[in-house]
C-alpha cells in the first residue's frame, strides 16, 4: 500500500510520540534527577558522592536490561512492554518520596533503570528503524531532541516545585507526569512497524530492487559476534561513550577552576544543551545524506575543535566555541548507536544487536564520569583528562570508519556471489 496517500505519513506521528516520551519520561529520569541532589542530601545527611553513586545504579539497570529488552521488544508486544515500563518508572519516582536511606534509593534506581531500557532509546530506535528507510537520520534527530528540549523546559518547573513544596512532593508530581504524559502516547500512537497500519516504510519502494538483488539483509546477533567488524565497532562505541560520560558532567567545575564565575559556567552549560539539541538535527541530516562515514567524520572534526577550545577556554571566546562544537559532536552519543547499528548490521536482528551495543555504551559512559574524577584527583587538573578524551574520540572515529569500510566490502562480496549464481542459473 502507498505510504501516505491519505495524508501525513504515519511515521512522523511515531517521531512526535518519541519526541514527547523523551521530552517527559526520559528527561525527568535521566537528566532532571540531578535537581534533587542538594535538597535530598541536605535533609538525609547523605554525601553528594553517595547520592551520585546511587543514581549511577540506574545506569547499571539500563545496561543489564538492554540486551534482553532488545530481544523482547522485537519479538513481543511493544505497546504492552513500553506501557508497563513507563508505569513502573513513574511509580518508582513516586516511591522515592518515602526514601530515608541510600540503599532504598539504589534499589528503586535500579528498577527504574530497567524500565528506562524498555520505554526509551531501544523501542524508539526499533520503531524508527522499521518506519524509515529514507530520512531515518532526520527522524532520529527529531525524536531524540526531545530529551534536550524537555530538560530545558521542565528544569525550571521542577526547581520551582522543589522550592515551594519540597523534594518529596516533587518526586510524586514528577512520577505522575511521567505516566500521565507518556502512557497515553504509547497506548494510542506507538506502532512497532508499518504493517500494523497496513502501509510500508518511508522509502521502502526505492530499495526493493536493491534488496531483490542480494540475500544480504543484515546479520543476526550471533553472526555479528563472530565478525571482527562488530567488535571493532563496539570498541569505537566504548571510546566515544567514555568521552560522552567523562566530559560533560565536569565542565562547570573545570570552568570555575580556571577562573570563570559560576554564572558564566552555567551559561556555557546551557549553551551546550541548546547546541546539542540543534546538533541532533544537523547530524541526522548528515547521516541521511552521507551515512555513517559522513556522520562520524563530522563529529570527529567538531570534537577536535571542541576539546582544543576547552583547553584554551581560559579565554571566554574559546569557551563559547567549545559549547557549540561539543554540543554538535556529542550528539553522536544519542543518534549514533542506533543509526550506525542499523547501517552496518542491517534490520534483520536490529533490536537484539542494538540492545547488546547498549550494554557497552551505558556502562562505559557511566565509567567516564569516574575516570575524569580520578584523573583530576591524581593530577589536580582536568587538562590531562581532556587530552586523553580527545585521543579516545579520534581512536573511536578511526575504528568506526574501519568497521564501515569492512562492512561495505562484505556487502560487495555478497552481491557479487549472488550475481554470479544468477548468471549461472540462466
């Protein structure tokens, strides 16, 4: 059936739904929880380090849940799984309001982390990969931009609620928001694939002939694990995940350390968030036109400019350059893994492969924060960390480019074999 003869292509409703889920549920759980750090630690007598470690347990939950959640979402009832996960995540946030100890926080954080794997990046990536052959990068950029917009829009609201009603009441309100905004969207608008609407993916008609000429429609997870290019890609993901986790959380502290006032550090951090949102749209468009190769080269250039500027950011002008360039480059952390996984390994077993990739990405991005702190404690400076992270990012670019090159060669070989067999058959 034609994709959009009766109006707007339904895939764009999937994009809007995904944007709003990232705007509400994901931004509250993943970004805005930091707003509770000061009031919670002040009342409970908990150190900030302890609270930060407790919250990182949520990342552990995401990492552990990602591989089986990817398989479950691919084969099972996505609408049901996402709905249950959103309800449990919202209820988990409400349960934070009864907290009296770090252990209580850690248990709830782990459960919420498992739920995050079931309603955010993985199911959204599966849906967008199924719905879009063309404009997939743009679709992902728009969808994942929701987290940045949500952080900016909801931050002052939650801050005001904490100030006026206290952190316990605000946890309850935040939990309600997670459920009230996201659950109806999931129930009424999510569709795992175009077949559920009796249509086809955007651009599917343009690639039918290409697919007819080759048996290469992707790898299973088991096949991917036997491939050197897969582990090269994983290593590249690990490297840029370390950078993503290790730089951003320490930027305000670094700027203050080198002599800038706290207000200026906050301004730079806000500009970074804005450029990150815009950068998702830019990278999505680049991915659509130039695929993985073009996208990874773009972020590689931007990250080089960003880290050099960060080293020179004693001058305010370089701090502004850093915020823009880093925002444009670090978007690879959100759009990159799903897009590149599909581009390199195909749709055949996308959910399982992407879930496996997420283990490494989530775990190492959480580790990056600790690595930065350790380097600072040892050297009393962040500059060594910035140089190391720049080197890691360049290594990441090289690994992913090599993996992409290996993938292209494999596809060409498969196509040549199939053409040979076709000629012999004639």
